[in-house]
């Protein structure tokens, strides 16, 4: 009998433990340990930051109200050559997942292994292209074998570390493939067969957690098909028993060299998320929550910038971007307050006006929560709901957790605004030494020659951005242009991405494609001499393609036609001549960016470097690490195009091409697309390039710059990024949420102003730059008093805030004194200066 009791006890314990690590789903939501959850997630890609940043980024994500951290898995980083794996440093996936677990958050692991992500080759290793008989992302046996091998490698690694929720770990979701639907249609039956194979292969790895396929309406059971986009309220899963998930809620858009900076107003992003939740959505992932940096040559596209900031709630450098961060946090808090009602209540729709609607959720227990929406782009609306009157701003949604009190409106931002800037450091100006590429030596050493023009990637295998194409041109001494006639014209066609033209060792000109069209044509007058001339074309890559059907088959490099026009005998076709090819640069072969090879190179000290700039020049200097712990960047605005290394680590490609776009006024209302809310037109697309603090030593840090075109290195400076001032705006008579992390918080409408100002770590509020309680106007950085202003506003805020890092207070409006404008709705607007504490 005792044995039976013991066996029964052990069985009950097993069942209990199994339920504690169980992840399933139904038509409403993901169920974790049997409980439905509305989950907010954010993309943070581990290789786009540094391990010493991970903990802080994850903690900030948690502070922002996230439940889940989402990341791709980067195949080309982890398997740089077949069967050789790298999971160290920025590639330490296990460490990253464990840090998320330690913070008490879940993980969505998007294995792919195709990721797109504006990442080089879409995340595929370049060696994959050269597997015999391979065709990417279709019903192709060599590809499926390689893909399955890597996927199973990652899954087994996670299992060995017990990181799936079914084992007690943080991973609650995994993704196979990525945004395949459009490509699948191009492949037809082979695409459908591949998609079904991928789903089956993933499920058979037996992770114990659900799998998703984003942007794949035909995803077979038990796969959850999900939505990506700026808006996903139109989306429904392909089966009624699957939940409604949004795997990429785009916080803005990526940046390309030559294009503007894209920003997405937080009012519109919050509006999109609230629309999705009221539709029945229960999982939202912000892409990106922290975008980070494309270090080295990892950016794909091509022409994607080193910065992958994405206007995310946490900026490229790890600083909180306000008001985006705080306004979304308030949204998360408001939704969590209604979570149980949303997931158990029955929804109903009520029309309140032509553009106005109510979505009401009522549960059997008597709970009621509602969304009040106004879809008009420009006009506020006064509506009546449940016998009460509400003012709805244009393009906004209000959340009422008790169907009475508005605790949140997507268009009313009541959190601080951070003004961030770059400022000088105490680092002395760089003292540069130079090393010039010897262009006359490009025909020395190991070369290959071929009759005709060859595709670049087939030769370089992406070991470098650079490939030399060189041929000879013989000019008769009787040519007219040698006697004062018009110079001949060289025309050279390229499939991408850039090209420098050298005639007899001198730079004649350059041409480039762009993100929309990597193909281009160089056309320019050239100075030839009698006899044999050398034509050298330096072809440059700017990141490999990362999307589209058969992107592995796209060609790049100088593929012609190449011809000289304007000679006495007509056009000289060079395309079919014998060309010699040299992979990479002399400086690359000597590994000039490395600390170990620097002493072996004959560097030249040049005090007049500003006057003597020339193309294809390497510069090096040493510097001490600046004081403090603020994020650092290089201001490269004086340079033109090239790459930078710090202590042997490549921080990425730089290019000071100026941005073109539509940089007009930005309104949050109306459907967002990347052509809205652009900035930076007429300025370099990217001026500042992130230098991680962890890459620096206390002294004698090495910086190496390779400049392709002849920039001015004397203008390069090391700067720090910090929050210099913050603004806040708060209105009186706002509802106050009590017990926000419980399902049934209490609401209390008070005549209060909620002050919320927060400087960064080790900063304090040193001064009040502007403050007015009344009817102030203007935006942060340009605030002005209105017709109603309480003169003691300054002293009130001075007493509450100066000298503190945080100024958080719910203040009765009576503290400001009498009310000279009782018939006006008043608000508090303030801008304060944040200053770093000086320690001795």
C-alpha cells in the first residue's frame, strides 16, 4: 500500500512539474502553464551589440513592460566555414538567452535560418552558395540538408542547455523560415513542398514549444502563421484555433547610404498596436526594440548603413529614446490592466460615429473593458459611450479598463522627451601616420587572368569588399586627342555596387549604385598617353543581397560593357580583352587593421596630412580612452568612403554620401509608410559610427582608417553620446492607475499633475531650462509660455526636481496657487538640463 501511495505521489508531482513547463496555444493566445497571456516582445539582436551591453539592454526591455525578447539566429556568424562553429563573444547565443532568463523574461528564438534582417546574404554563409547543385529556399536537397543540419544544431544546443520552456528554460516560441510567402509563390509547387518540409522538419526536432512561420498564410498545422508590417489589425491566422500574433511591428525603417533617416511617431505605433490588441491580437513583437550596429561587413542590402538604429525605443547606443519608450510602456501597463477581460470576455462592436467605434469586452464575472477609436486623420471627435462623453483625438484609441475611465490614449503622450546629442571628449586630436596603396603593384603577386569580365563574388568569396579588374589599352601616337583634341570617354557598366576608375595609377572618377538599383554605369573623360596604358577598375561591394527569390544567383562586379569612345578609329571594346584580377587590397593582405601587424609596416608620419590627402590611403593613430562611461562614436563627416578598425576590430563601412528624400513636416496621423517622417536630407546619411567601450584599453588604443577617395582625416573626432536635456508635459484631471500589475486595478480621477522626469544613470537635474503650468505651447527645445501662466511654476519645479536624478511626483494642482484661468484646461510643460555627477 505504501508503494502505491509513493507512486501516486511521484506521478502527481510529475504532472505538476509538467504543467509548470507547458506552452500551448488556442484561438485566443499562447498558454503558459495553462494560463492565457497577452505578451509584448522586442527584438534585440545579440551580434548587433556587445556582451557587456546585453544585461543593460535586457533590463531596459523589462522596464519598458516587455515580457519577451526576440532574436534571430545568425547562421553566417556561427558557421563561417562548413562544420566550423563560432559561439564566442558577440556570437555567444547561450549567454544571451541565459541573461534574458535571469531577467525573468521569455525568449522567442527565430532560428530561420534565413533571416533577411538587412544582414549580409540574409544570414546565409557565403560558402553555401558554392555547394554543388544548390538552390536556396526551395525544394532542393543540398539546401534542405544544410538547413536541417544547422537548425538541428541550434535546437540541440538549446536542449543541452535546457533553455526551452518545456525544460524549464525561457524559450517559449521558435520560428522556422522567415517571410517566405512571396518567394514561395515564385517557386510554385517546389516552394510549397519546401515550406511543408521546413515545417515538418522543425516540429520533428521536438522542442516542446510552438513554432511560428511569419508572413506565410499556408503554414501547415501545428505551425502558427503570423503577421509582419506597420499595421496588422487586418490579419487573421489561417485556422480559428490559432492565436493572432504580430512577429514584427516595425518601429520605423532601416537606413541606406544616400537615403534619409526614417522615424515613426510613437503615437502612430501605439495606435497600430492598440488596433491589433482590440482585434484580438495577443502577441506583439517590436522590430526593433534595440536595433544596434552592423559591425564589420555584416550589413546586407546592399547599401545598408552601419547604424541599425531603426528609431527603436532603445537607440543604437543603448540609451532610452523618449517619448517612444515611455509611451509604449504606458500602453503595455494599460493593456495588462485589462488582460484577463480581453482574454476571457466576449467582444462586441458599437458604432459611435462615421469614423468612431467602440470595441467592448464583457466577461461573465461582470468585468468590462473597452477601446474607443477615432480613425479620422485630422479631426477630434466628441462621442457618447455608456452615458458618458469622451473627446477622442484624431487617429487615436482610448483604453477604458472599467468601460468608464480613460487611462490611456495613443495620441496623448504624457512621458518625458529626451534630447540626445554628441559632444566632444577629452581625447587629444589624432596624430596620423599614413600608408598608401601602391596602385602600380596591383599586377604583382598572385593574379588570375581571363579573357573577359568575371563576376566578383565567385572570385572574392566575400573575403573582401574589393576586386581589381585590370587591362591594357594601346594608343597610337597619331590619335587626335593627343594633339589637343577632345579626350576619349570610358564607359564601364557594373552590376554593383561601386567602382573607382584608375588610368595609369591615377584616380579618374567613381560611380555607385544605390539600394534600389545596385547597377550603374561609369561615364567619364580619361587621359591616355601614347603607347600602352593601364586601365584599372576597383570594384567595391557594399553588402550582399539579403532577400528575394534566388538572391544567391544575383551577380555583382564589373560585367560590362566596358568600352572607350571617341578614338580616331571609333569605339574600342574592352569587354572581351584579357583582364587580370586581384582580390583585395595590399593593406588588407598585410592585415593593417590588426594590432599585431602594425610594427611591421613602413608607416609615414605626415604633418600636412590635410593637404596631402589621396585615394586608397591607410591612416593610423593612437589615443587614450576618454573619461566617463558614456557611449562613444567617431565623427567621420570629414571623410568620404572606407572602413575603420579600433584595436583590430572593424566597426563597419563609412560613407558620407548626402541623403536625399522628403524631409517635410511629420504628422503622426494617417497611415505610416517609410516616405513619411524622413529627416537628414542634405546631410550625410550617417555621420557618427559607434565605438563600443569594451573594445578600448585605458591607453594607446589603435585606430586605423582606410579611405578610398581622399577624405580629410584631420577632421575625425571621438565624441560621446548622452542625454543633455529632458522635457515633460502633463495635463491636470488625469486618471491615476492603482495596482497596475493586477488584473483589477482601481481608478481614481484626481485634480493632479504627474511629473515624470528621469536623467540617465550618474546624471542629475542641474537646472530648469523652461517651465510653465498653464497653457504653454511649442515642442521640446522650443517651448513658450501661453496666455495662461502660473508665475510660481519655476519655484515649484525647482523645489521638487533640482539635484535629483529622478523627479517623480503626483502633485495636486493647488500647489501652484490660485487659478487665474479656471475655464481652461491646463498642463505643465518643462525642460530641464541633465548633468553628469563629478566624482573625486
